[in-house]
C-alpha cells in the first residue's frame, strides 16, 4: 500500500499536514491488520510487512 504524499513548492504547513493526515487515515486500518496478524518484521530502522 502506497503511503507517499506529494511535497509541493507552494506548500504551507497546514496544506501539507492535511495531506499527511488524509494519507494516515487511508492506511490506518491496513497497518492495524498487519500488526494483529503478526505479519511484520524489523529490518534496520524500518518495519516491513511480511
């Protein structure tokens, strides 16, 4: 699942924060399902889905 957001030259803190929050809402249930199913591992400093 892609969680990237666009970083625009004209961004203000508020507009970028709003896009980040929208992205977080989109992937939240997927992230919870991964944790509950224990389908994750740590690679270096990243949590990766198995």
